[in-house]
C-alpha cells in the first residue's frame, strides 16, 4: 500500500463528494474520525477512593476544566488554533487541525465536592482522585403480617 500525504487512506478525499460524509461516519472537526479515541478513561478503585486517568493528548493544562455539580464530575477541554492562513514557508495544502471542545461527565456521588477532588496533568494524561463517601443506608422495607 502506498502512503498518502492527503490522509490516512488514499481514497479519503475521493469519496467525500457529493455529500459531507462526516454526518454519516461520525467525524469530529477537532480530531477527525479518531474523535472516538479522545478522552479515553480508566477508572480505578482503591481502598480509600477512586482514580480517573483521562487521555487528553495535545491539550495544555490551561485548556482543561473540571467541575462538580449535582453529584457529577464534568471534565471539558477546549482547543483554539490561530486562524492565520499564511505560512512563512508557503501555502497550506491541507489543514487537519481545528479548534473545538470536548467534555465528559462521571457520576461521583452527591457528597463529593470540589475540595475532595485532586488533579494532576502530566504527559497528556489528566489524573483525578477523590475519596469514597459513605452512602446512606437504604431502609429495608418491613412488612406487616396480616392474619386471616
């Protein structure tokens, strides 16, 4: 197979007309057809809590936000690129990098607050850890014996 300078597949552009194929194959303008690989997450349970490792390749620390609301931890990342169309050495043949955003939410429980969650971003991996909160005991239904 011959490598292509235009994409991953030699015929990517050839079959893109007369309609926009992105609607049908789930392409995302930020990461193309590999958007499904974005924000892959490993969730690990420890004795005292949980740890999440989220892949965010290509993002900087200041482009990532995490918040907790109504028991849900939401992680979002937004990337902006300069729209300067001129290149110092020539003109662009193809541009595959775009500006965009992505986000993902995880249920962490009603008792978890922002102060409980600790994060670290290193080598494109966001690591978040938070403690286990004691869950309220669910009352067992007690039935009344009916004589008859």
